[in-house]
C-alpha cells in the first residue's frame, strides 16, 4: 500500500496502545484517535510489512459510542488515547483486552470478572511529568505527541489533580521571567528538562521536582516564593540532576531547596511517606479498590507468612501485615525501601521487614535458603517478572499467589509459566486505574494445585 493514499475504513477494534484498528483488504491499519465503529476517510502515513499507520482525514460516520472529548488537545497529545470513547465502552474494551491476553497468550480459560471502573473518571492522577522545551520563542510544557518526542503544550489537563496545572503555570512564568535556557534533546544543551509534580490527594501536600541538565538552578529562592504564593500545600521543592542523554526522566541525585525530601499521603487508615524516586500508585481512589481486591484474594490470617515482591514504599505490605502473621517486602529502589521502613514505623506496624535489592537476586537467595511463605503477592513493572523470580516463587511453594499487573500481555505470559509449574488461575479481576488511556490493571489469584 502506498503512503499518502486515502482509504475508506470502518474501525473494528482498539489496539493495546488505544489506536483504532481497521483493515484494508485484510491489511491492518492503526489509526490514532479512531474509535471502534467509526466510518472514516484515512490517509495512510506509514506502512510496514504486516501493518500500517493511518491518520484521520474525515469522519464520515462517527461511532455510536463516540463522545465529544473534554480536552481540545485530544488526538494530538499522547497522554490520553480513548477520551472520545464513552467511558462505559472504554471499560468494555479494557475488560476484553484482559480476556483476549489471558486466553490467547496465557491459554487460560478462567473467567474474567467485570472490570471495576470509576464513578467520576476525571482529575484522578496524583503525579505528572512534563517535558519542557521551546517552540519558536514559546515555552512549551506538556506531553509528548504519541510516538514522538514533540512536546504538545498543555495549559489544562482533565485527568490530573487541578493543582498540577497551577504548578506548571508558575514554573512557566518563572522560566520566562528569568529567561532560563531549556534542554534540547538533539544538542544536549540547555538547563531545564522536566517538571515532576506529586500531590497527596488526602493531605493536599505538594512536591515539586525540577530536573536540570546542570549543577545549579538560578533564582531558586524566587521559584520557591512564587510556588508558596499559589500552592498552599507546598511541602517540598527539589532539584534533580540529569546530565545524561537518556529518556529516563530523573537522575539519581536530588537536592531539597525547600521543605522536606518527601510528601505524605493517606490510603484508607494508613499514612505513607513518598520520596522523589519512589513509586506510588497514580490513582488513589482506584488504588484502594485494587488493594482491597488483592487482600480479598490473599485471604490472609495471622498464621500466614507473606512475601510482597516489588513492594515500592510498602503500601500493599502494610495493609497485608494488619491481617497476616508476618510480611517481607522486596524492592530495588533504595529510597523506596527507606520510605517503606519509615512507613511501617509511622503506622506502628511491627510484623513487616523490607529488603533492598533486585527481586531476581533476592528471591533466588531466599528460595535457596528454604524460605517458604504461605502467600506471595507480586506487583512487577510493565515488563512483568523475570523468569528467575517466577522460578524462585515456585521453589518457595506458597499455597496462594496474588499477581497484580499493569500489563495484560506480560501477566498472561507469567501466568502461563506458573500454570505449567503447578499453579491454577482461580480469579481474574481487571481494574481501571487509568481512565481515557489504553492501560489496564489486573489482579489475579492463583492457588497451588493438589499434587
Ligand atoms: C508497579 S510498582 C508496584 C509498587 C507497589 N506494589 C505499589 O503498589 O505501590 C513496581 C515496583 O517494582 C520496583 N522494581 C522494578 N524492578 C525491580 C526489580 N528488578 N526488583 C525489585 N523491585 C523492582 C519498582 O521500583 C516499583 O516500586
């Protein structure tokens, strides 16, 4: 198929990245911002051997599930992919995606429960990372256009906590006022790279991190004063140093220029301290539902010895410790482990321990030493579990495994391996942590098969 060719298509499905999928003579075309059921005129912009990419030229007949997207940057900005799809339909597609992955990749036929969505799926995110650049003589801060490193300027985001918009605009005015240089990815020159903002939904505490390609942020005292005037909950302003040519947002070194090196938030009855490098689930309302489900599946009693692999700042572990005899958390980010230990103290929970290290290394060591938890809870990053981790889990022989995943494909791959090693998938619960995006979270209960 020729590039720039115009074709008429009916969109049949959504891809795992949230693009519409249509076929032209059996040849799949991925079309950003196209929704299933749309009849479209599409320009073919790129073709590969087995598929191509298109751009909407004209909506001939919109899908009955189309809604007007709230955000005028939708379709340009890569932050959201499905905002023009009715929320109920977004949920149906996410549930279907989990089912398809589990059946196709995992070869598992366990029924998938109805996805748990949000009642009000807006302003749910507690964290944003904005790349900052220059377009002409305008400071642009926002999100990358999907599949590129072009920054789409944002002044209002409908999925984030509203305070995040305020912080971004203070930062923009500060950069303009002091004429501070902005990082250019091509040349590696320019000072300011990224703005990271974290907000505590219950405490309303705010942490601001400015990532710079240099040693010193000029006028930092002025920035703090400007932020304090507009953000009453400001508890921390940090500078992070990243001088590498890399897509990784933050470097390892952080200096506090105002307040503390953490913010605090609460989930249910527990209080958590979160430092700049530590992971904290981005949708607090759904996190409570996610953890409730994980604990319901774990079905813990005070007799149970639990392992929480990829434990972050100890959130799941501390909920689990209230029901279990003992919990051991494993996490590779040292700052997160430090937070987890302090979080146990703050919440006066004593039956939990944390180990810093890569799960691949720590799990093998504990398995070889004969460590045998009754329940393993595992919540890896998108790439899923390393095979050595799965192997160590099996050697530890827990009666139940609760797998929390943000990627149905790697989840299904790992479940298949665990099924082959003596575990059965008992329950599968998708949860929508990321409305208007293509991402979906899933919690799975596996139990050891009788020998
Ligand atoms: C999806 S988060 C889950 C964190 C936590 N369970 C929660 O709900 O907040 C995954 C965590 O795994 C950690 N991690 C990534 N790779 C790791 C590895 N190889 N070994 C141990 N932890 C790792 C990350 O730092 C992150 O905290």
